[in-house]
C-alpha cells in the first residue's frame, strides 16, 4: 500500500528547474496546471510554448489506477504488450462489480462468489506484473487514491472518468481509456492535446446548507455537459482555500460531468491537514519545500482574466444549495426554485429513495454532515418518508464512521449500509420494484443521473445534490422541500425545522482501519500464472484487430443515426452488462442498445438494410459483419459523453463498424476510438447531419490520402439514387494515423514500434 515517497520526492526535485525554464520560455507567469504539465513533459520533449487546444504533447504520468470494470480490458491488452512488469506504480481496485441489495456483508459475499473468476484474474494479473491490488470491499478507486496515492503537483491517469477526483489534493489526475493506460504501464509516453484553461474564482465562504457539491452543481449548470471539453478547470480564491480537501475532491470529481480534462486546486492547509490525517506527513514535508510550485504564480490569481481562456466567478457566501437533474447532471435548479420547476415540469414530488455515497461524496465530512441531519430528525421525532442507503467510500471511512457512531445513527433510521463500492451509482442496485417501470423520483449525492443509470428504470427521475440535502429531502419525502425556509410535521403533528448541517472535516480521533483490503504484488511475478478459461463467459483473451487494407471504405451501410444525448451508457450500458466487461464478444451484444434511432425515435430498433426489417442494433450489425459489409454510425453532439469505458469503442470495432461520424465528441471517447483503429470523424458542417437518410450507403472517396489536418470526403448514396457529398473533419495526427493503419495502437506496441 506504501505510497511512493521516493517517487514523490523525485518529482519535487526536478519540478523547480523545469517550471522555471518553462516560465522563461513562455515569458509570463504560469498557472498551476501549466506548472504541473511542464514538470511532467516526457524526457526529450522540448519545452516550448504549446498552443492550448491545438498541440498534442507527450507527458510522463507518475501513476496509473484502474478499476475492475475497465481494468479487465486494460490488462488483457497489457498482456499483449510483452512487458515483464509495469513501468510506473499502478493499482487495480475492485469496486464496480458489487451489487447492492440487502447490505454490505451479504452483498459482498455474493459478489465474491459470482465474480470470483474476474477477481481472481485481476488479482493474479496484478501479482504477475507488479500491480497493487485492492480487493472487493476495500472501497471506491477514487477515495482510495485520494487517501493513499494522490499528491500535490503530481500527474496521474486512471481508467475511469472520475480519476479527476484526485485534483482535490492538487494533482492533475486524468481519466483515460485502457489503451492509454497500457502505453504508460508499458513505459511509453502519454499524449494529450495541450488543454485550454478555465479559471474559477471562488469568493466568500460556504455557509449554512451549501456544500462543496453546490459549487460544482452550479458550475455544471453554467458550463453544461460539454462546456469543459478540452479544458482544465483551476479553482482558486479565498473560497477555495477555506474548504476541505475532500470537498475539493468532490468539485474536481464532478468536473467529469462538464467534460473537463481535469480540475485542480492549489496546495494549501486543507491538503496539509488531509495528508497528515491519512498518514502522509512526509509528503507534507516534501511538498512544503516546493510549495511555490504547487500553486499558480501570484500574478495569475491577481489578474486571472489575463491567463485563463475563460473565467467564472462564484460567490460562495451567496450560493444556494442546488438540485441537478433529472436525466442530466447539468440541469441545475437552486433549492428556492424547485417548487416552481418541479410543478412546471411535472416531476414526481414524492422522493422514494435517498442515496449517499459514490466516489464523489463519501468522505468522512460528507457522512458526518449528512448524519447531523439524520440525528436531528430523530430528536425532532420525524420518521423519514423515503428509504435511505449509503455506500462508504472506503473501508477506512467505514471503519472510522462505525467507530464514531455515524453508522449506528444512520441505521437507527432504517438506512441500508451497502458495501464500500460504487453500487447504485453504476446500476449495481437490485432495487425492489424497479422492473415495473413506474415514474418516480430518487435523490442522490452521485455525479451522474443519465436515464436508467441507477436502477434500469427509464422513468426514474434521479436528482443530484449534496449529501446533507439528500438527507433532508429523503427525510421530508419531498423533492420541493426547502430546508432553509420550510417547516416539517413531526410524528406528533408538530411543526419543526432543521438547523443547518454541521460535521467534522476529519475525524477528531483520527482515521482507523483494521484490514484496508490491499494485496501487494509479488516482488518477482514472472512465475505467476494468469489463467483465463477458454470457455469463460466473463473473460476472453483478445485477438488483434485487422490492419487497414489501404483502400477506401466503400458500400458501407448506415447502422444507426443516433439522435440527441448518446453517452457511453447509451453505447455500452453498465448495470447487468458489467459482468461482461472482460469478454469483448459477449459485451458487444449491448452495443448502442440505449441510443435513440433518429428515424423512429426508438431505442434498439434499427433497419437492417439487407432485409428491410427492424431489429436490435447488435443483431443488425452482426448481420452486416457476417455478410462482409462495413458500416458506419452517425451521432449528435458530445457523442460518447460520460465514462472512460473503451468498450464503447471496442464493441463497434469488434463488430465491424468502420467509422463514427458525429457533430462533436467527448474527449476520452474520441481518443478511445482512435486507439482501437476506428475512424472518429466530425461533420465539417453540422447541418449535414440532417442529410443522412435511413437507407444510405456510404463511400469514402479519399481515405487513401488520410493526413493530419486534411478533411475526408464521404459520399452518401440515398435510396432514390441521389447523392450527398459530406465533408468530415478529424483530429488525427501522424502517429494516430499509424494506429488506424495498424488496426489499433496496441498492434503497434506489440510489434515493438
Ligand atoms: C462511471 O461512473 O460511469 C464509471 C462506471 O465509473 C465509468 C467507468 C466504467 O464504465 O467502467 C467512468 O466513469 O469512467
Ligand atoms: Fe463508481 Fe460511480 Fe464513481 Fe463511477 S462515478 S467510479 S460508478 S462511484
């Protein structure tokens, strides 16, 4: 478990010289993000003035973290890279595959039986290649990383979009697909387009009912789900330094929901307190020596408009609690407007469930503030109207809140304490009655609330809010309850009111844990056997994808023209499908089943152009594949938003889709497509989306001249014989074009190039 103090010291040793040199070259003060990026340039990469949002740059991340649902594919790919062990410190965390049903103890035992094969695979592959392994029940990847590995000024990548959580400790932590992780684990550089920078100045101070969560709910409301694309969000100001480190983590975590590359905060006392409380006083000592490099230059904070591409200012003193949703995390409603909004939109007022947890909001502070509301309810004699569930973020948090009586207080109210894992946040929730599909409302402190995500029911209206607001809304049983102004009736029919929540930032008696659930890898793993049974339904060794044949793609069929929001949950659904994350062929049966077909507004119903009949998307695509016919997918804005799961790129690749042509992409998904040897293209003219018809056949006219910065020409032949020529943009650079030619980036690594 030992966090790598030597590695951290090495980063700090080289940081000042690198940053000073960069500042000189750039010729102006530097932001924190720039300092961290310049300090992590890949050896030999010239320090030049990189153009934001333009230049691809090679970096050397300090760490890699993977979670079980994505690690399977990442490590199956890593096994092809031909390496003896990972080149940078790496950990694997088992957190996504545990179904929440009755409570931690039983649920964990069930998961350990049902997913034994997968956990055994991950444990042995970790042991084999020098990877630290966190067992099921140890906690959610991002809480564990924050508690053990994150450090100010570091650069890490992780195969999960919420890796960004570690920004709470002043890191640049970035979510990537498994293939990117394989590069870094193999000792290669990691490429990122030099990001734009968004500054968020926080003035004032959080107070009363507002929490760090409200900052990001407000930012999401301002920037929307794609407003952060290609950007790092840097928070600063008195409002930033006055909040807790885990609160900062919450804000950075949900930066994934605005599409931001990552978010971060400058090194401050809250980080010192957190590092010390989590047993890392030596990191504080090392960081203090280079503290000036772990925050932006003073001129940047004094005149932020000169250094950021975009600047937002939020006054925390005036900020209200927010409730975002339903169906998208950027639809923000301040608590004072909820009565009006809910009535206007006909959202179900009755709250059925309140869920506290997920990697976003499962810290000690979150639990202690939420329980302060629960305790008040008990004192005031109110029986909660909704059901309650919590997922502690890690075993260390669970153990500590149990010791401090917080769990007992929750349980007094009938709360279900689920495993230290993702649980309902990723649809690992056996919610009673969800199959009836009734319209209903739930409130949770998670980050995502896409349709069907938590319980599979498309009519569940999920709202995202702070843990303390979840507690208040669940106890009142009403979505439009405003705890700041509204009274409640207790069980005796008396009018009562809640006082604002309060809680400890960190446990006054310190953190404690008996068995954190960590397994260190063998010192020399070369004799460890990694077993994948050939008849497994859960795991399948990968076959390399075929290289490009050097010809234009012709006679391709339109598989689907997806309409509106098409997140990775729509492309490769989670929930029950998580069990196939290590088996490419089986999981491909969920390909695009959640996407809305623009021609009939139905999901999972597309026309098979060979028969004229409508059928499920994977079935139609398998029919094209069997007939040796290529196909393409067309999509709308921000296609592939959400998760880092590369299955959303590998499934179409595996089933024979050649290109995905959309109005715009989310960052991680676009990279995942490139890595897997697919063509990820955007309409040069967005309005051309409307020209695409259901029976179209597509010919590429100049793929043979595929080159950086050069548009591709596609001919869409309609049913009546008429044609449209559509120009497509792409962002492939020279090396990414090589991935396409080779069939995938991994094919190049495996060939030793
Ligand atoms: C999520 O929150 O959607 C997930 C599940 O953590 C994903 C990763 C996955 O699909 O395995 C993510 O955010 O990247
Ligand atoms: Fe797990 Fe949810 Fe966090 Fe994703 S967002 S890592 S599913 S807790």
